[in-house]
């Protein structure tokens, strides 16, 4: 009966509009939600940075070089995208049972680093795809000219290729951040959903629903939407300014 009452409450426009702000304020005032927001912002930032650090060299290698095992590597990188999220989390959990990952398992599994790693596993795959497409669109002749003028491969990459790929890098970082924000399955299996420890916004929605607090779950969902929209708008404006420069 309580579930039907909460659903009726949410679907009643008059009651929802009159109390929406109070529910949102109460939700934001909750110490558990505040911790969840902080951990979400920090973990998504680190996941996006790590994804970009991996995506730039990997995307460049896949775009520019032909080598034995390239198609296999390309297929492996798609595994986190096509696998069910729960399987990704379970695979990480099993991986850390074996050496040498077992040496650091106590400091990673069901700890804050597990949150970042679980988000990174899926976000990096999307970032790599974006960076590969970005490098594919860059004319290789400019890079070859730089090499003929005396630049080393590293200098040609850093001084010629990277500046042309900055828009792709921004897109990859934004997509990785947004994907990390919505991650749930791997987090639940690999990092857990412990209050004031490994709880992020996506798991907060799950925890609130599990105790029947539909109003709180809706409020947290609205917070996630607001954060995602804010990040995407800032990235779009920043990207436009970068292109203008």
C-alpha cells in the first residue's frame, strides 16, 4: 500500500509541484546524499582523466598503425561496451582474486578506488572510440611534413597532431565523465553500495528505492540530471570557445 501511495504522490501534479522544492532541499541536506554527490563528482573526474590518458595513445595507435593483433585489440576494447554491466563488475571482482592484483585487493575491492576503476572500465572504451575517430579525421600529410622538417615522432605528435585533436579530446573526456556518472552495475558488484563509503548517486537511487523512499530516489535522480546537463553545457560552451580560438 505504501508503494501505491508513493506512486500516486509522484504522479499527482498538484501535490508534486507544491512539495518538490521541500523534498529536494531535504534530500540535499542529508549528509549521506552530500557525501554521495562529492564522491560522484570526484570519482567521475578521475575516471574521465584516466580514460583520456588511455584513450589518446590507444586511439592514435589504432588510427595510424597496422600491426599483428590489431583487430583482436580492437575487439577486446569493445568488450566493456557489449558486456552486461553486472558481468563487467563480476569480472573485475574475479580478476582481483589472482596475482598480482590480489596483492592490492584489500585496498581496492569494496573501497573508493573500486568506484573509480569500475567507472573507468566502461568509460575508457567510449573515450577510445571517440579519440580513434578524431585521429582518423586528421590529415596524416601534415604529420609527415613535420617529420621531414626534422621533428621526431613524439614532437610531431605533440606539436602537430594533439592541437588538431583537442576538440576530440574534449568530447572524449565529456563522454567518459557522463558515462561514469550513470554507471551502476559494475559499481554494485565491485565497489558495493556502502553508505558514506562507496555510495555514489547512481547507487543512492538504488538504495532509496530498496527502502521504499521513492520521493528521495526521484529527488536524487533530478540531481543527477542537473549535474549531467550542467557538465554537458559547460563542455559545449568551452568547446565552442576552443574552436573559435
